[in-house]
């Protein structure tokens, strides 16, 4: 990531550790699920047929594999891995796509407005000077101190008039819903929050993908919980080894716990989208929506106008919120 200074290796390792832990937990549970449930199920439906094959040198006994899977096994395997692939694509995209900086054109436009305001003030001062002095002794020069005062006055006026904010850390103007992230040391457009687990900020450019990630995670956990409940029940009611009993119980109960957390988190974000409020605005209790819109308009603002991409890991092509 660009925003890390060189030589900060420890800081770099530290910031990526939660993400590595997240991936390790994910791989661990995927492995347990496959080893204790899906693979034994596939093996139980797998028949090996020995047949004779004659070649020039010797008569060999070879095995021809015959798969007679039940429909449910095929559906479980295909569905699980489809959700898994979508989840992984979204995870990579959310981690690698930055939330979006304030566009240079916007900053130039604001600076242009300030220069214009200063110019107008200068003209006014010169006009008054000219009126109070004779035409021969008139001097149009404004000293540095006066220019500095005009500059800060113009900036304050612009903040009052437009609602733009000024970032002391970046020493630059930013739109109303833009927020400075201390970890990233950058102002991000419509910043929602800094996610330690993904080691990235969530904002304008990747918020929809973040919601997709939540959705796929919820779907994946729900799917595992439903399909694994049978395995959990059978393990509890059979003479399984202690280690298997522990692994299956731990996986199933941990999934239930994650499901409750994810459900609450997903519902909060769906409510936030409907209400057009970011997590930061909610925590600061400072809603900064430019205008009140309907729930559908707010949903379209995040997910885009095309409902076909709402559930896919694709970022809609919308204009950044700069008011
Ligand atoms: Zn900033
Ligand atoms: Zn951040």
C-alpha cells in the first residue's frame, strides 16, 4: 500500500496480521468442513469398479472410477464452491480497491473559487483606497499580511457558504462527507470505517463490494450451518472419537456464533444504506446527507441503477458524492 512509509516493516506486518488471522480461520473451518462432512459424503457415494485392460506387455488390473452421486451432494458441492468463489473474488477486491481520494478537479475548482473571492476583496480594497487618495498617489499594492488575512477570510466564507470542510492533517478542503483516516493518513470520499480485518478503509469506491462481502459471508455461514447440522447431530449421537467430536462441535457452534454477529452487522449496514448514513456519521451522531431521499434512491446510490449487478462483486459506475 502506498500510504506506508518505507522502513516501517513492523507496522506493515502489524496491520496485515488481522487479515492473515482471518484467512487462517477461514481455511481452518473450510478444511474441517471438507474433512468431516463433504469428503466422507462424496466417498460414501463413490464406487470403484475394477476392470481388466490388455496392453501389449502385460495384463493389468485398472480401476475405473464410477461416481453415482446423489443430487443433494452435487447441489451442496456446487453451491458451496460457487458462493466460495464469489466470496474470495469480493474479498480480494475489497482489500485491494481504495475508497477513493478527493478528485484533483474538485480541489482545483475550490481553490479557483477562493482565488476569485480574494480577487474580489482586493478589488474592493483598491476601490476604496482609490476613492480616498488622489489619482497620482494611489498605490494598488496589498501587503503579505493583508493577503494572508484575505485568504483565511475567503476560506472561512467558503466553508460557511458551501458546507465544505477543511482537513488540518492534509491541509486541504474536502467534501462534507469526506473523512480523514488516521491509519491511512488520507482523506477518503464518503468514508464508512477503517476495517482492521481487511486492512483497508471502506468508503465510496468499495462500500458496495464490502456489503457484497458481508452478504456472501452470511450466505456461506448459513449454508454451512444448515448442511453441517446433520453432521453435528450424527457425531453427537454416534461413537465418534473425542477429537472428531470436539472439532465438529467447535466448528458448528463457532459458525452459529459468527452467524449471529454477521446477521446483526449486515442488518445494521442495510439500515445505514436505507437511511443514507455512514458508520462514522452514525457513531459521531452527525448525519451529513446532502438531501433527504427515499429508501430506493439511497439503495441505488450505493448499488447502482442496474439491479443485475447488485448481488455480484462489481462496483457500479456512479459519480462520487462531492457535495
Ligand atoms: Zn485529511
Ligand atoms: Zn483507513
